[in-house]
């Protein structure tokens, strides 16, 4: 009897081969033939499951997003139960920073995709910003919830705060991968910014030196 082929497993095998190439060599090296060799299958089989290279690229990108989603859910679960708005925001941003092998792989692979879509306006328009927009919106909702609970200054704009935090984390991630700073240093910078965000006006006032403080500047 002929063994039944698990088509989804075949597609996963091929897509993950592309992701490995993207991580280690960049997507410019991910030809259909190279992906077939990495996956240990024939070129014809790759073309059977993915008629075009763009179809393969987008399928692999969806799987990469699912891997990041699973990582974020794991970190949120480990942040406490039930998760607080601050705990959720901290877990998501912390797990994105490339501080361990998995997060470094995910960050490098996303960087390879960013390089690709910047040179392809059609792909950029359809797929380039979708995941970041969803994540930014989710973070903004958590910051707004903390604001309603009195844990964030009511004068803060949750959307702008979320966008700023994500931009900062992306920049920190690049500096870690580039060797400018360690993962520990990047995590400490993130923690400092989160402390500043999740501080009520009363806490801010208490943190400032008073006129009677020996550290206060005299006029």
C-alpha cells in the first residue's frame, strides 16, 4: 500500500527550509532550488506545493508570524495569572528583544523579509505592515486599560506610546544583533522606559526633588 502523504507536513517542511535560509543567508539566497536542497526534497515537489516563489515566501511569513505569536502567548502566560496590562506589555516587548537563540532567529528572519518587501511595493502594501499594525493596536489597548486603572498618566496617548515602544524595541534589537549592546543592556533600557510609562502623576511628583531636598537646585 502507498503511504498517505501529509500535505500540510510537506508544506511546513518546505516553508521552514526557506525560513532557515532567510535566517542564515538572507532571502536573496532562497531560490526555489536552494529551498528544495535545504528541505531535502526535489525542486519539482517544491513547485507542486508552491507554484510561485512569492506564494512560498508569504506562506513562510505566515508561519513565522505564528511562531512569534506562540512565543508572545507563552511569555504572557508566564507573566502572571490573570495577566495585568503592564505585565502583558512587558512580556510582549521583552520577548521580541533578541536575547536568546529563538528571538534572535525570529528577529533576523523578519529583517530579511523587511529587506525584501522594501524593494517590492506590491508585497509591502499587502503584507509588509499588517503584523506590526496588529501588534501596535494590541499594545495600545493594553496601555489604555492601564490608563483607565490609573496606572498610566491620563495625558498619555496610548497609540503614540505603543508606537514609540515598538520603534524603540526594534531599534534596540538591531543594536543587539549588531553588537552595539548586550541583550541584558537592551532589556534594562526597555524596563526603564516602561517604568516611566506606567507611572501615575502622583508617582511622578514624588520622584521629583522638592524645594527642601538637598539635591534640589537652588535659585
